[in-house]
């Protein structure tokens, strides 16, 4: 009789832990989005300042550099997140 009861407790605990993890991710998602946006804004500000200083603001090369920096920023965060998740 004890084994089936233990299995029921284990199943309930597992379902509860999935709900807790989902709730934690829901809370973290807006904060992560805000942090990513702030990082991209900061990177763009640096590139805009550098572009103004060197007289290349608004050029195709400058816009390309900003796009590449944004992709690299996002890819780097995703890679770090993936690496951290595998260490659970």
C-alpha cells in the first residue's frame, strides 16, 4: 500500500514543481526583456557616439554595425542562458 501512495505523492510533487518553475519564468521574463532592451540601447548609444565622433553616423556601414552588435548581444545572452540551463 505504501508504494502506490508514494507514487501519488511523487506525481503531485512533480506537477507542483512544474507550476512553480513556470510561475518563476513568468516573473523573470519581463525583467529579462527590460535588461535586454537596456543592453541594446546602451550598445547603440556607444555606437552612435563613436559614429558621430568619426563622422559616419547614418551611413550604411554604421547602421550595419549597429545591427550586427544587436544580433551579437542577443546571441551572447542566449548562449549564456543555454549554458547555465544545462548545469541544473
